[in-house]
C-alpha cells in the first residue's frame, strides 16, 4: 500500500485545530460573541463586549491580514502580523488567534513571551532555529530545534522564546495561540526601552554590568516587530 502524503496546509490545519479543544480563555456560553468597542470609559470587562448576534455577518469571522508577506526591512529582519480579536471580532471568547511570521535571511524574532497563551508554530518556507527557556524553578533550561518546511514546534505559555532564520532564503511560519488576545512582551524592549527608563542602578546590578553599558543600551532604538 502506497504511503499517503498530506500537504503542508492540511498538517497546519490539523495542528491548529487542537487549540480549540484546550483554549485558555473563558469558554463561550453561546455560539459566538462578536466583539465591539464599548464607548463607556468607566466600564471594563475581561475581554470585549458583544454585539447583538443577530447582526453578525461573515465579515465578523474573516481577515485577509495574513495573505501577503510582511515588510522585513527593519533592524531585526522579521515582522509578525497578528490576527487576533482586534482584527477578527468573531474570535471573542473562542480562545484562539493566529500570526504570520516573515523572516529575511538571518532575520530574528527576538526573545519574547506571550503572557496569556501557548504558541504552536509551523514552518511553511525556509528553516528556523527556535527555542524556549524554562522557568527559574526548572533551572532555566534551554530547549532548541532547527525546523524545516512542515515542522511544528510548541512554546509553552509564558515562557521566553525566539525564532531565527538560519537559511539563505526568506522564511515563513504561521503560529496559532491559545488566546483571543495573547499579548507579547519583547524582553530587550521591556527591560531597556521602558517608558520611563528603569533606574540604571537596578539594571546594572541585575545584569552585573557597568552603568555605562546600561546607559548605552537604554539610548538605543528598540524596534518592535509585533
């Protein structure tokens, strides 16, 4: 019997479908809850308000943001294009979102975390060196892998992780995240590019470097590719 070969797109759909079974956001209590912006500045909810479901349309569940390559002409050579609840209102309460990751050769998606989501990534073109670091209690162990077209890798919720294009051509990956709004904290940007700046004495002690080096880093332009 001949082997059965699945296209990469089919593998991606199968991998991402599992996210719906273990969504980290609150479970919906109705078919859908189309997000709308609340105009009352004194009222907040953990998520977004819903519009009348009878007014829903197909466009509430659609986005073409991931169709075209992102512009990687920036200092780190990568761009992340998100498709979360801000882009697809129908994602509200469904506990899932997506992102497109484009890399120039040697392009880097710098170390970062998603405070509210686990990420599953599939490489569609090129090759990526990826990894994540465990928590302090686990000894800050580093897990890395070189991924090729069709390969999948998981980054557990909240852990610092990264992706680097180690090929000679552009690379493309799609990520599924177990939250309608996973959030992102880019480590270097947050530590050295905060507004206002963290006291240099704090960072000098934390990183065990001279305050002049901290001052230099705080004066750099910290590009945000998300």
